[in-house]
C-alpha cells in the first residue's frame, strides 16, 4: 500500500478522528462501495442457497465493525438496490438482508426488477399493481429498519411514475423536508429521471432507531431504489454498499441513463451529503468473462473521468479480488492482464494531486488459499474468506 496514494482516504478518516480524538463538530463521511457478488456476500451463509443473512455477514459490514473497534466510528445504515440475487423472490428478500421487508401478507405485486433502469446495487425493488392487493396497505409497503440510530433519511426512487408516502414505525405520513415532494406528504415519482431533485425525498425524524415504511399510493409501476439513514449528532464514516451479483465494470460504466452508477457523484446526494470517496471492487466477473485489459482500462477511464467531473470533485480507489479459480486457471490469463492493468494504471489517475490507491488482497490470497477461504464454486468466499477480506481491507484503510 502506497502511503501517498492513501492521502485522500486518510484525510477523510481524519475528519472523523480516532478514539479519544473524535471531532466535536459532527461530520458524516459518505463512502460508496461498488462491487459484485463477493461484495454482496453471496455464498457466505449455510442457508437459503448461501444467502441467508448474508448481507449482515458481508465484508463491507464486517469492515465497519472492525474500523469501529479500532477507534474510527463506521456504519452501514442504508440499503441500495436488490443486489441482483435472482435466487430470491421479493417476499424472501429478508432472508438475505434481515433489515428489509418487502410487502406484507399480500406481496404478489412486488418483484425484484430485472429490467432497466439499472442502478448502483443492481435493479430497484419494483411495485407493479396487479390488482391482488391494491395500495396503501401492508402488501404495498417496502420497509427498512436501519441498525443504527438516525434522525434523517432519504428515500431514492427511479423513473416510472406512481405515488407513495413514508412513515416511521407505522405512524402517520411524514412531511418531506427537502427534495421531491417537499413540504407535502405525497411523493409523485417522475416518468423521466432528469436530476437529483426528482430522484429523492429527505425526511427528518426524532433521533433513534425506527422502521422506515415506503407505502405505495397509486401508479402501475413504482420503483424503490434505496433508503439511506444518517445521524447528524455524531462523527462517523458511512459505508454505502452498492453491490450487485454478476456485476462487471461495464455494469457501472453506463452513461445512457442519468440514474446509472456512472452518475453517482452528480445525483445520489444533495450538496450537503455529497459522496466523498468511491471504492470500486470489480474484477471477478470481468476476469471470468474474458474482459480484455484494454476494455477494462477504457471503462476505468470513463468512470474516473466522470467521478472527477461531478458537481463536486471526489476521490476514488480500486480493489482487486478475491482470487478465484478463474484467476488461477490457465496461468491466470486473462486474470493477470486485468489485475496488472489496475496495478499499473491506477497510480496514474490523479485525484486532487494524489494517485488512486489500490487495495490488493488477491495477491495475498493467491491460488493456494482457495480451499480454506473459498466456497465450493471457486468464486464466492466462505464466512472465513469474507472475514479475511474485511480484515485485509480494514488494515489497509487504517494505515
């Protein structure tokens, strides 16, 4: 790990402070994590095809726990997309992420959308009124119970239409503090996604832990993109896992739709909550599917240019791995080409006069460790593998 390359990351951590020196003026440092199924946590669990409670065991959640234990308060207090877990139905999504509930006793109208638009985190949760349950009831409700206390949260949608309102803990509909539907309780989703202002609605609530309920009120198709809860009373790093099963770098290098992942620096946050760092963990599927080094570099160039050119300049870092059977087969080709491209070119991307950092846990893992850290498919880490990844990442970030 190059200390110079980590300057921007350490500057963000220093905004929060370390144990005994946590900054008295509260500051939240939002950090997006873009990744594939190894970031989703698929395969970690021993139940439900490897997905039972897997989100809570995934390496981003474990990194937050390790960093907090090391004296840097860190949280994962949001949900983004449905992770492209095709093996789970909408009604069973809580098997993967126990903080989420989709629909109630009648949830036939909810689905894990598998058509455009693609958002960071895969596809949105989609409510399509088929007449089985109607609106404004348990069946038309998307619920999220963030694990940490909060006093503000933002609900993100995508284009399509429909209306919804939001409550906490089953109470009355909340008034939108800012964003889409401001000063009212009914949010009307636009048919086209043009700007941050028509993609999200922010609410203020009493500080504490709550269940956030998004209740569909009308419309044939209404998407819930994600919910982000945050605490204005403390200083902390906020990790935002936006990971999707099967994701390749091209999944994020998409500029055809304004809600696509390439636009996160422009559209995901208001000016006061702009992303401050992006970590990209996108190598496994590109290597498995034969993405060439030249193609990978082209997408890296597109993403880095877009992130640097957003409404506020941020910093970014890259990750390599975990090491999978596809990287080992045939002498590591084309895996070595992609990883070599990252190691060679990442330092040439300058963010505010410092090179892009790389967290390389693949070379440490290597092929000989697969039997201990990798599941039977040779791709997805076991629980031990996910913990090893989290420790490696946290160690690099804590330097």
